[in-house]
C-alpha cells in the first residue's frame, strides 16, 4: 500500500472510515472489518466522537487492541453529543472532549485530532491554542480540520504563532460527483503544506456500482430509505446520469466504477488518504485494490468531460 504524509504521519493511501461502526456493525463485525483492513495494508482509521452515538470509538479501540501502536487513529470533536458534551471548539470543551475520546478508544494518545466543523462563535486562535496544548502534553500527535472553506483555512494559518501546532489535514467531501474542493480548497491545502482527506469518496455509495438508473436502490444501504436526506441529495437525475457515464467508461477499460472513483482521487493533489467506509471484509478488499489502476492523462481528460466541475 502506498503511503502519503499528513504532517509527521505516514499513512496508507486508502484509509478506513469508521462511521458504520456502532450503527450498522456490532463489535464482532467491526473487528472482522478492521482485521481485513490491516491485512490489506490499511493503517489509517478515521472515526469521530459522534459516530455510532459514541460507540464507534469504543469498537475501533477494542478491535485494534494491542495493535493500536502500529497504526494511526484519527478522530474528531465539535458536534454536540449530549448535555455533558455540548459540542463546539471552546478550549474548555476541547479538553473534556479529548479525554472522553481517549477513554473510549482505550488509548493514551490520538494520532490526528480534527475539528469536525467550524465554530463561528469561537476565535480560531483560541481553538488552535487549546489543540496546541494537547500536542505539547503528548495527548495528540497532529491536528486537523474538517468542512473548512478557503477563508477559514487562511484565517487559521494567519492566527498561528511561530512554532505553534497547525492544521496538517483538511477533511472535506470530495468525489467525482462532488468536486467543489477544486474551487480553491485543494490549492490552499497544498499551499499550506497540509494533506487533504476526502470523505464520501463514493458519493455515499452512488459510485460503488450498486445503483443504476431505473433500478430500485439495494436494501439496507444509505440511499435505500425513501425518507433518507442523502437519497434526495445523491440520487438526483443528473448525478445518476453522470455515474452511468462513468460506469460505462470504466467497464470499457476492464474496471469497475468503484475502481475509477478511487483511482481518480489518487491523482488529485494534495490527497493524502482516501477515507472510505466498509461494512464487510469484501468491501475493504475492493477499496484497497481500486487504487492499483493508474489512469493515463488521456483517460483523466475523458473523465473531466464526463464528470466536470459543476457550474456555480
């Protein structure tokens, strides 16, 4: 598995998103998926305190067990959980949230601690100061942010003091069907020397190959429920049509739509690790195998034609 850098961390190009753990997967199934990931060369596990109603961190920690120090664990904070963990990015909250995550994960440090979403009520300098303290204390190795705009990334960079811990990663939605980071976030991430972590790389499953125009969505998937907010967003006629065109492109070259989604993201700078969820060992193996396809410049040009950056 190819390795790429996130600050001082050198992580696998394909990471494992852990948002299914605690919701769709119990401990036994989580452990099987984690073990399949390790066997496939994945050493980067991305979770959040809110995932699975806080259960994801617990399941990940138990699944890794004594192997924890040979991998990289990323988690997030900032979205409200309950009356005790009310969310946000205030320094006093960050100190409570990190201790709660450490306890659930069963570890004494977090490799990458990420602000899950911006907090407009807290100066970014205060947030960075508190996160920097965690790094100094050895509770956190690196810090990152998620769902940040160009303006917020620049504001965070401007707020830094010499030698202060900085955001070394930016985790935003990015896929062949959601190319908005190309409007400046990717370039700014690269300029600041950070790594980009795309989430929803398969457009919530639309690029997995499981969905097709004129066929009902497969049962027990994110987009199968009629009242799912993701269904209306991802299964639009335009997105389905583009996915179908991309599927035909990939299959004409002996590959799957899923393989195209990963292979394309691999070529984007500064993508460091492609965060993809999985509910089975088979999905893990398919995700890791997908990055073996090396797209040619001509193929990339054709993909741009089939799935261009949408007009503003």
